[in-house]
């Protein structure tokens, strides 16, 4: 088998097009995951704020009950 010095040529356009498609799909998936993560963070933040409000209300109620109990004759 003889070694030839001629370079092997390949039409790169189909490979470039396939890579472009793969990159676009990956970008779309990354954007969807990012949007989902942002939504999850927003929901979690809202829940935590609700819990903080409920805790504050309960602490206030406990403080009022303690205050009322300590002022009884």
C-alpha cells in the first residue's frame, strides 16, 4: 500500500450544519432548564415568605397570650 501525499478533502458543510443544529438544541434545553430553575426559586421564595409571615403571626399570638396571662390578678 503506497502512501500518497495528497490531502484528503471532506465537505464540511453537513458536519457544520449538524453541529449547528445540536448547538441550537442544547441552547434551547439550557434556556428551558434556566427558566424552570427561576420558576422554582420564585415559588420557593414565596413559600418561605409565607412561612415567615405565619411564624411572625404565631409568635405575636404567643406574646399576646403571655402578656394577657401575666396581667391577670
